């Protein structure tokens, strides 16, 4: 069996927070294909990745898709002089996932059986409320109750309003991204009030996770974490500061009592080693579509196991993102929960051949080979975004 193409599928979809998904298909000369995903958070990045993927595909034509480790390094090392993190390793991630999908299909086994076999029967989830529905206290209560009644025992949200004056309905921070990392006292109080309301509604037995999205400078992150912990007894504070400075992360960690979660913007095992060695996080949350694929997520999980640190993959994009992370976590002892963007994943139904079963707050993988899902090619073709 030989690889014949690497094909990016950039598609329009209302199921995506960003309005589009980026899937990757690896095809072979024997008619077996595998699926991966990248789906970054910006349209600019998605389009750049499509161009890179096409170039990588030309270099993989004729290769044996079973040589997953070899192909991981072949692609990764091709970018060593321009920087192997970011776009390079995200392309590696999508192709790696697709290669594991192919391998499972060829052998007739789900991927988790190829990674050592399962250590659990299903995958515990944490999920997000739809904050667009947070139009009143009553609306917040309804949304949180729906999540709890669905069987989920952990939820995550970002309570912090975007900063800066609005232009055309967008705050400065939305338009331009990180600038000074500050937060007004008024917005801090509102964030604490929302967190307290969600804690009161969810109850003491539900984990409340806060996502700071790497938005704050050191003193602001410390202040906000303390404020929310006091208001809602939070169970983790995620990405307090932008990911470029581990010293900033260390300063925050030394001044707060809440658990720190880090890693969705960590690329490869090498980014996680200093975080683990310096005890900078209580939870590690790699994204299988960004950090190096199934191959690398399994290795990062093993590193974390040596430090008794739980792994909780960031999986907030499309269905391949979710099931690829789940396939690995079926085999990982030190697993906390897998992220989903909503408690009801029916929004993915039109993209895949069968719905994902997330009843009672856990994902049930099937014994179907590979990833266990097939993409709806007809939908992809009719919603593909044509690029020049």
C-alpha cells in the first residue's frame, strides 16, 4: 500500500465556532483513506495550512502509510530550520491522525487497540455552556441545569468580557488580540458574579473550570484567579497568561491556590517537558490536532504519567478532533476528562456517518476500525471553500 495524496478539506459549517473546519484526507492506492483534522482558530491560519499540506502531500506520495513514526519525523524535520512548531506540527498532527485511521482500517481494529488496549469502557467529558444564551440570570441557570441534567459532572467557561472600546460591535481585544493583558475592576466583578451563580446552580459535585485563554498579564491573572476561586471554588484556572513565557506562568502559579491547567498551545513533547520538570501545571491539556497527532499525544500522556499529572485533551473543534483524542485516552491511565464544545454534539451529525454517543456525560467509542467514524463526503464537497 502506498500513499497517493494528502488532501485538505476546508469547509463552511455552522457547527464550527469559527464558521469553518479544516479536515485532511490521506488516500492510498488500495482505496483505503484516513481522516485527520487541524481547524485552527483563524481563517488566515486555516488557509495557510491548506497550502502547506499540499506541499507536504507531494513529498509523501509513494510512501508506506504504515510507517507512521518514520513519516512523523520526515515531515517534522523538514521544517527544522524555519521552526518546527506551529503550522508545521499542526500539519504533522492531521496527517498522523489520518495514518492511524488507515492503519486501524487495514488491521480491522479501533486505534485504541493498537495503542495497548483500553483501560476504561468510556470517556468522561467536560463541556461548555453556550454563553450566547447568558442574557439574564434566569437564562444562565437554565443553561447550566441542562448541562448537569445531561449527566456531565464538569463544565468550563470564560467569564471575562473582551476589553477595549467597540468598533462595529467588536471590542478592541476581539479585533486585535492580546495587547496589554488587563481587565477592568467592573468586568472582574461581573466575572466573579457569573462564576458564583454557575457554582450555585451546578452544585458542589460538579467541577467548575475557568478558561482564561492566555489573555492576561501576571498581576491581572493572579487577581482574577483569586477572585474567581473565592467566588466559585473553581477547580482549575486554564492558560492564565500567553503561552510564550513559562516564567509568567510560574509567577502566577506561585501566587494562587487554584489548580493550573496548561497545554492547548503546547506543541510536541518538547514543549511539555519544562512545564512538568518545573511543576508549573496540575493538569496538562494537549490538543491532538495541534500538538503532533495521536503519536505525540500518547507520548505526552506517558510523560505526564511519570509525574502523576492528569491529562485532559483540548478537543473543541470538529468530530475528528474529539474521536482522535478519545482513542488515545481509552489507553491512558492518568486521564481526567475530554473536552467537548457543547454538551449535545448533534451539531456534528451532518458531518459524519453516525452520531457520537455522549449520553450521561461520557463518550462511547464503537469497536469500528480506525477512528470509528467516516466523513460525509457529499456534505464536504457541497460546502468546500475554494481557494486560489
